[in-house]
């Protein structure tokens, strides 16, 4: 199984995606809510990000390594990279935001986590409970 690299500020997107999928499962929201920032990103990039986040959120043993700088989400065709790589993506402000998120969840750069363990940490910090739908592909829910 391929590992996914994840930087700190993308953990917020992971948690939002997880909650959106659950909302869709419960019939509380529609599938359009799952689109990743569709006003800024291309449909192809949104779909790629959704697949990557779903792997982490809903599969048991996906290896996730915490990284500094660009991660697997960024490398999927992020529209910021061609023009804003140095001024936004690799800026000190974003690096600071990454460190803040990692500290919040007690995660370490360079360490590998199982996706289930990462999600457990996220739920523990946010005071939420993991819904046991591991192994369920959001694609099979439509």
C-alpha cells in the first residue's frame, strides 16, 4: 500500500472531509459538499484530494507520514504551485500553521502513522468519536 505524505494544515481538510462524508451517509448533506474548495481548485484536483483524504479517513492501514513542506495533497496538481510555490506553499506563515496543527494533535514531522491511529488522534483532540466505517469507500455510497 502506498504511503501518503501529509503536512500539518491539511489535517483540518482531512477532518472536514471526514465529517462531510459522514453527513452524506446520514443524508444530512449532498455529495457536492465533498468537493474540495471548488471555487478555487479544478475539478480534477478536487477529485484527487477527495480520494487521498478518503484513503486516510476510511481505510484502516494506510501509512501516513507527516512532512514539512509540500505533501501528497500538494503534488496532485494544486493550482497554487505554479505561481505561488515559494510565496505561499513554502512560506514561513504556512510552515507556522503546519507546526501549530501538528502540535495540536501531538504529531511529529518524519513519523509514520497508520491512518486509523491518525484519525483516532484527531477525534481525541476534537472530542468526537470515530464512526466505524473503515473499509467503506465513499464511491460505493453514491
